């Protein structure tokens, strides 16, 4: 793996090789076309970043590792043609890199900031994405099981009732809901649960995660179990821990599987 190079330039072969090699260390094989598209997205990201706050990470090597390698780490969790929802994507991570390497995925991104939504829509046009939409939404945290039941009714009903929960009626349901460093795990689960399909998967990309945070998340899953229509057992929560290449930063992928 390349050593840190403060003179690296986004889009050069050196920059692309860092991403290819680093993703390979995590078991993800990237095509030349995919990494070329990463470069297109990265240039657009930094161009817009001069006008709106999309990312604090701007140094090219850090962009390669902390944005793109990190974003593709959960690739094996996501099946081809999956319906993927990315909550609070900001500059498009992890949703856009995952869409690039899995073009058959149908990607929806939700963000609360209008200016970020404008960037994300432009990024999709620049990358010629199909089956891609960006929604401007501020999601509401579920407070209890009754909220979850109402939110599920919004998704399942042909004529959704007006419950005021999370605007789920025009968002839909998804095979995979994903987010990176959005909120504490229990809060993120409360945001994601209204949108997950009955046998879906919730993924949280985190840094170091404590046992207390995991315990609180398991408590949330225990509380919602009676409201979930397809399982009589607790949804499975697993953690995959790894380190990012070059920077050796600790990362975790938390997966909650309802299948």
C-alpha cells in the first residue's frame, strides 16, 4: 500500500491505485471504470465544497481512503438489484460509490440539507445514473413501538393514513438501509426501521463502537420485535471490525438482519 503522499492529485493513476489496492485489502475488487467514476465524483465534490459544506476531508489521499475505500467496505452485504436507501448521505457516502460499483442497485438518498440535495442530484446527472433519486427530507426519530406500527402502516397501505411519521408514504421500503456515522446506533435504527422491508437489512458504518452502544441498540430491537410482522425471534445484530489502509483507522460495520 502506498505511503502517505501529500502531493497526490485526485484522478491520477497513483490516486486510483490507492483506492484499488486499499479496496482489495478489504476483499472488494474494483474495475477501472468504477475508479474512474470515483474520480469524477471526487472532483465534483471538491468543486461544490468550495460553496457549501459537504466534507471536511479534502486532502487527496484522505479522500481516497476515508471516503471511497471506506464507502465500498460493505459491498458484499448488498445484493445486485437491491433497493438501497442511504440516509444522511451528505456528499454521497456511502451510497454513490456503492451505486458505482453495483450499477444494478436502485439507490435512494435522503438528506435534510437542501444544498446537499442539489449537489447529490447534480452528481447523479454527471455520473449518468439510472434508478437513482434524491429526496429532501428531515426524518423523525421513532419514540416507541406504536410509532413503528404507524410507520409500517404507511408503507404497507394502498392509501396511507396521515400519521405524520417520517414521510414514509412517498419514500417506500428498501432491501437495505445504510448510513455512515449519522447518529448513535439506537437513534439510527429508529430512523431506518420505517423504511426497511420485512426481510431487509440495516447497515451502519461506524468508527470504533462500544459495547454499551451495541447493548442500547439491542434493547431497541427487543422493543420492536412484537411489531415486526415476519419474525418471532430477535433480529440478528452482528459487527464486522476492520482498519482502513494507510491511516489504520478503526472501523465497524454493524448489520441488523431481519431475514
